[in-house]
C-alpha cells in the first residue's frame, strides 16, 4: 500500500502528532504518501477529476484545521478517511448538484484504453465501470473502500459506524448487486 | 458446502482471511456453482480496474496552501508583537504558549472544544469575544490560501485561487482587492471571467461595485465584457447605466457586446427610448 513507510521514516501516526504539535511541514510527507490513494478514492466514487483534486486539497486543509482532533493511538488511515468522507458530503451539499456519474466514469475509463490491453478486456472494464457507477452510493463506497483503498473490515466498520460482521454483509450485498448489474449490462443472464 | 455457507465466507475469502482448508473447500464449491464463482470473479475483475493519476498541479497547490499557512502563522506573530499586548484574556495568559505555532494550535483546539462545550466557556465569562476571534483565525487561513494561489505564475493556479474565494464566507478587503485586481489585470481571459463570477457573491460591498464598474471600462475581451455587463445589470448598481452608455459609445465594440449593452439598458429601464429623450 501507498502509506507504508520505509524503515527509516516515521509512520503516519508519528508524523500527524508532529503536525499537531506545530510542525506543519510534516504534513507534506503525509501528502506524498496518501494523496494518490485519496485521489483514486474520490475518482472512483465520483468519476469527476476536478472535484477529486479539489477534495484531496480540502482533506489536507482539514487535517491542519482539525488537527487537534487527532489523538495519540488513533489509526491514521481511519481518521483520514473520516475527514475525506465529511469533505465529500460538504462538497456535494455545497454544489447541490447531481454529478453526472456515468459520463464521468466513461471518461475515467480512458486508463483502460492503454495499448497492450485487448479490446475485449477494455470493453469488460468499461462495462464494469458502468456497473459500479449504477450501484447506489453506499454500496459503491463500501466496495471502493474494501477493494481499492485496501482498508481492513475493522477500519471500514469504524468509519461507517458498524461492526465487522455488518461490514462483511455490506461488502457481500454490494458485490452481489454489482454482479447483477454487470450481467444486465453485458447481456448475460444473472443466475 | 451450500451456497449460503459460501456466501458467508466470501468476504473473508476476498480479504484473504480464510485458512487454507476453508479456502480450498470454498474453491471446491466455486467449481460446481457458477453463481458464487461469478461473485468472486467480479471482485477479481474489480481489482483490475486501473485509475488515472492526479495532475502534477495537485502537489503545487498543496505546497501553496502549506506555505500560506506557515506564512500566516508568522504574520499572526508579528501582529501580536506590534499590537503591544495580546488578545488573550487574563485567565488564559498564564499558560498561553509563546510560540506562534502553538498559539495557533491552541486557538484551533479551543475552537473545536469551544464548539462542543461553549456553555462551559460562557460560564467563565470570556467566551463570546474569544470564540469569535478564534473563528476569525480559521477563516483567515482560507483567505490566505486564496490569496497565495491568485499570485501564482500559472493561469490554472490563479483560477484555483479565484475558486478558493468561494470558500471564504466574509472576505477581508485583501481578498476583495485581489479578486478585483484579477478581474482587471489578469492576462488570462478564463481567470478574469472566473473572478467576475466570484465577485458576484460579494456584490453587496461598495468597493466591489466600484471595482466592477472600473473593470468594465478597461476590459477588451468580449466574453468578459458580457459577463461584467450582466453582473452590473443584475446587481442594479446606480453607476451601471452610465458605465454601459460609455461602453456603448466605443465604436470598435463587437456587435454581440453592443447588443448586450442595449439589452442591459432596457433591463435597467434606461432603454434607447427612455434615455434618448
Ligand atoms: Zn454457490
């Protein structure tokens, strides 16, 4: 994962405590470690590049602003994603507009157009993106968190305010619904 | 193994949380059950989706924010020195940190604690003034980011700066001045347009109205001219009609802009019929 520190560099928790104690520069290290992962989180949820970049910026701004809410012993990733989810809620409340997810996702599919990938694989990827975009937001989020952001079920549970068992049920249901939508799009019968 | 059991184990299987025995049992079930197999396959395919990378500008914007923040800390320290005393009430002064960074940390901390426990502070009698001052500091941080971005070399960064100004609820004169400078002098049409749009939300400020009138007078881009005309007409500034007529007197004016001027004057009740008399 992106956030894994090398041997000689302090872990995220240590860095965040330093930021909290007035060493704002340390936030740059945290930015280097996490901004891509956060960008992908937002991009996969919204399909909107500009919004995703703004939101990443806002997350790090909020880390400075609310740094006193970080406590020793807290899991940094969980804290970061909590801020990230709040930032997204505020952002889209402020805009109060529906994001055209599907178009966004089609555009975000350009990465699959890389040469070397077969046409069929690219089409499959595009269909999967569309299926993901059609998924209700909570379900899409739980899949993104567990599949792409590499969060453990315990971390997701803490984030969503439910226990690990409930997270597993959510992951399963989301995956099942994704497969059903995917089958419809691809014209295969869902069994 | 039944499907029901398989489904229960699937999330752990996906997260590599099963021991080898459970794992092979489940995979055995997959071999004979297309439905469960496809669910696992959907997970695998999902993992193969690639994602685009953020633009390099993201890092630059972050730097600008961090610099603005650090600079803001320094400025606050200077202000505190020149103002002689500090705004810290007596009951706090004993343990209020001397280092500006810590002072700010305390302020933000108080803000957050204060929002949750405002009644407690009120009981101490000093809350209201103190809290509003602290809110002010957080608010200034956003302004600093907007200001610092508006001074960048690249047009896209300045555009971001203009857009940041939307996050400022009550801008100080410095931010308004920067926006007005931008709408008047920025070399990029996009940035000038964005600044005109951003100033709409601050049109209740007399300085903004005055600045918009001036900006229209020196504007050469038809796009920005039209945006400014619309804005001045919408806010019904008393100088709008004069500014529009002056613009209309320019013989080199583009046709679309001239049309907009006339429409604007109509809307202001100063159409040709009424003001030609
Ligand atoms: Zn089955």
